[in-house]
C-alpha cells in the first residue's frame, strides 16, 4: 500500500520539517505518540488523500483543508 499520511514537526521560527510517512491516520497517531514521548514538540499529520492537516495536540482533532 502507498503511504497516504505524512508526519511533520514544527520547528522554532515556524518552519516545518518532514519526519516520516505512514499508510494510515491511525498508524500516524501511534507514531506521533512515540515521537512526542522521545522528542517533545509540535507535530502534525498531513493526510494526502484529502489535503488535510491535523495538529497532534488538539483536544478534539480538527482537520484543516486548503
């Protein structure tokens, strides 16, 4: 299966850096928990199927579509 979801980290100054790709949003959420534990920060999920960006620390996940 083709990777459908990318994980990015927001750097100081507002730039974004690509971290890794996963096959699903569910897998990305698991990876985010691991990343946030190992290297805390602001991570985001980008769903390539819908063009939506989902902040990882949002109390209720919101998807921003452009």
